[in-house]
C-alpha cells in the first residue's frame, strides 16, 4: 500500500461520494472507481459499503485510516517545513490566536509584520485553546498564541514562550447601581448577571466560584460581551487589557473584586518551524510586543 492509496481512502471516506472524492483528488470519477476497485482487489477486502445515498467505510477502511493518520500528519509537517525553509521575502505562514490575543496583541504585531516583510501571506484563525493545539499538532498552523501555560507545554516537540499576563477584572457601565458602594461585597455582586469568556488555559478551576454560577452569557466574542455590558446591568469579566480603551474613555468602569485571578498566555511553535526565517521573524515580533508590555507594566 502506498501513500496515494491512503489519500484515496481518506478522500472517499471524508466525502462519502466518488464524484466528490474525484474532485478532491483531481482525477476523473471513472479513474477513481478503477483505482478503488484495484486497491480492494489487492487487499482482498471491501473498503466501502455502497448505499443509494453514498459510500460508508468498512471496518477495514476505518482501521487503515486510524493507523495512517499519524503518517499523514507527519508528511504534512515535512511538506510544510520545506515550504517554510524557502520562505523569507515570499511565502506563507499560518497563525492561530486566542480571542484575547486577537484584541490585545494582534493589531500591533500585524502592523509590524506588514511593514517588515515582502510578498508574504499570513493566514490567521481565531480559536479556543483545544482547537489551536489540535491544529498545531496537525501542522495546520505554524504558530499559535493563546491562554497556554508555559510549564505545561514546554517540551513534547514544542517551544513555549511566555507572552503577556494580566489581572482579571470586572467592568460595568459607569452609572451601574453597583457603584453606589465604595467596595462592593460579594453578595452585592451576586445580585447581577455576569458575562465572560469560557474558562480555559491558565484560568481554570473557578467553575465552583459563586460568581461563575451567575454567568448569564459565556462567549469568546468580547464585542458582544461589551455591548451587553453597555446596554444592561450585566457585569463583564476578563483581562484588564481587553477593557483598556473603554476604561480610558469612561465608557466602562472597573469594579473592585474581593478576589484575584491572573490570566496568562504563551506562544507555541515546533522547533523545526521556529528554525525557518519567516516563522522566527513572526515569533520575534510577538516577543517584542510582550517585552514592551512587561516594561510598561
């Protein structure tokens, strides 16, 4: 069995259709049908059940795909590494960021990246912590920056570089009733609904806190959360940097909390990717921003 045979099985399994699989594999449907029949004959086993609505993988095909997935990921990583090795003034890079990084770090890093690179394409996705890790492991992303614990992710074929840390605060509109008290007690805060991002990464283990039980909306979209905070009596929680602009303009006001929680972030990259010029340059831009924030803090 060759790699192209595994790709054929994977394409048919993913699409459930010979016509769609032939498009994905860039070959005609008759050619694909012949190749599949020849492969089944060679293996002495049926790979797909034929139904009126499409094809379904047999146990044999599922076994082949389960064993072949690490190999496919490794080949993708090799191919991607070769591409990055030749990229400096031209090429592409895939970056994944968490929602907070997207708001706090990404704009300034992107400005520096655009000004310091040539004909380079940077593709960016914003996802949660588990998705970013999965995409990094599958070589779908070259660099990820999110709510990662450096100590937890250092090693295991990863370089982990600390980025920014920030104190979790609560914010509400300036005329919110909670500000009638100088230092609101916990019972006072629990009278209102709360909105915040889902707990992940370095902010874990607080699900049992009374305030967390008052969460009305959990979302990683801070634009939505802030809008709710402007329009209602809901209180929004998150890293202070997320609210920096609104606090400076007095659109939101910080609430003193009776506890302290810190959010931290890190950049993760595979060693072989970090060795390439373009990826190393992007990492250096994130490091420069993080160092600047530490100095200002």
